C-alpha cells in the first residue's frame, strides 16, 4: 500500500476520515461498515477493502486499490448500521504526481540549474564593463569584472589569455577578439587585434572560454569542408526544379534519391515559375 499526497490517479492510496454520530460527536466502534467509491460522478461500487478504526478514536482509514482511484475526482462514502451513526463522506481530486514527486523534480531542476551555472562560468567565464582610463585604446582597455557567483576570486595574471572577449553592448557590440594579455593589478585587457573603435565607459562584454585559435581554425575547416562537399555534389549530381513546390531537388550521384532541397527563388526573392524560363534540370549523373 502506498501513501500518496495528493493521491495519484490510478495508484493505491490510504484515506483517513472521522465518523460522527447524530450529535456530531466522534463515533467509536461503528458497526456494519460499508464503503463505496465513485469515479468522476459515476455510480457507487463496493470498495475492495473496508474502513478500519484507528484505536478507539472515532477516526477510520480505508486503503483504496489502484482501480478505485483511476479517475480525476474520487468520492468515498462509508455507511454504518450503528443506530446513531452518520454516513461518512469524502471526495478528492487525483494528480499525476505526489508532492514528494514534485519535490524530487524541483530538486533535479535545481541541480541542473547549478550545473548550468557552473558550466556557464566556464563557457562564459565572466562578464564586465569597460572603465574610463586615459590609457584606453582599441587594443587595450581597463575593465571591471563581474563575479558570476558570490565568493568567486578575481583571476590571476594571464588567466584570460587566448580566450575571446565579446562585446554585447556599446560601440563594438557583437565584435569579438582574442585576449592576448590580462593584468590583474591594473585590470587591463589587451587583445591581439584592435577593435573597430576604442571601447567607452560602461560598454558590456562577456569572456568566452574554450574558444582558442585552434578551436576556431577547426570550426572554420569544418565549415569549409561542408562548402566543398556541397559544391562537389552540385557539380556532379542531377539538380531538378520542382516547379509545383518552388524548390530545387538535388539527387545522389545515381540520380535515384533526393539528398537536398532548397527554395527556388528569382532575383527578387519570389518563387520561380515555368514562365521565368528556368531550366527544369541542370547536370546529369555520372
């Protein structure tokens, strides 16, 4: 038997309730108990288990099986043959989860958020704003670093070297450069290539770790390889214009399967038609 709070739809649960006499006093030792359940306003049917008194208190409990909670709204009535006893009635709505289940989910979410926060610290190590200094230039400038979590220590000299600084506001918004030097004592960042403009007071930035020149080169090579593969496919494979759907179809070398589709547009960005005089086929399979 499972104790659920709230009761989960279609799962066994225990319900506790009082039985009163005609004077509204708790009735201990109620006789001839007969408990029935109803689901979603349906007809009442006998419960598999009967109500049992807790000691001699006038309080009773009943264990409901899964079939008896398989509804959105459950009604229970427990009748008694005691002369002064009154029928005990209770109803409750079921849920998809108990509070314990919800708590566990929330705990999991909190754990995930903590992981995200830690991960974010290493991906976007820190952020900050530019400070005003006469030595500032488009190549080197003084900054105030924000700490992503309370108690985070200021990082030592050269810690940010080879990371990327990305401006998210100000005159160089959306521009990024590789950091070539970081000096803790002066709070100056130097980049390997000057920004378009000298950063100004309050310009916001984030520092992205893990994006080294080697990683950038690898990513660029991957992008170039994709372009090369596409150019090769376009040169070797059959390309057919699907006028009905205004799209190009690129077939495999055998000319049997479509491996890529893309919109067929004219120079004004409108879907092409037969009237545009566009050939319906370019190239043939080898």
